[in-house]
C-alpha cells in the first residue's frame, strides 16, 4: 500500500508541475465553467503533448547513434551470455561428477548394510 501512495504522490506532483509550467493551459482551465470541462481540457493537452513526446522518443531511438550503440550492446550481451553458458556447463559437469561419486558411495554403503 505504501508503494501505491508513493506512486499517487509522484503522479500528482508531476501533474501539478505540468500544469504550473503551461501558462496557456492554466488560463484555459481557469476559464472553464466546471471541473469536468477542466479535466477534459487537461486530457486533451496531455494527449497532444504525449504524442509530441512519443515522436521525439521514436526519433531518438531510431537515430544512427542509438542504433549503433544498440548493436554494440547486443553483441556484448551475446558474448557475455556465451561465457555464462560455458561456465554453467562447467559447473553442471562438475556437479554431475560429484553426484555420481556420492551415488556410488551410497550404493556401496547400502550393499555393505545388506550383507
């Protein structure tokens, strides 16, 4: 529940900052006849600005520099994944050897008890 209140407070602060930084929106909202009209104006403005932000983010992600760095990151991750897989295989083999050793020892102990 604590995380929910923190999220709600963060969103409220962000929304207040958004309204305070947009003078034109504040004037329109002040002239609104009721709270419903204010909410509608705020929603329209958020939609419009959200589309602008999405276009800018898309342009940034599709930029040559980001794509180049993304390719580097993929190559690095792939290399590290290969190293990790080899290490896991090594430990799995070692574990199998140990397990077989203890299984054989256990079988000898059981046979010794059976006699």
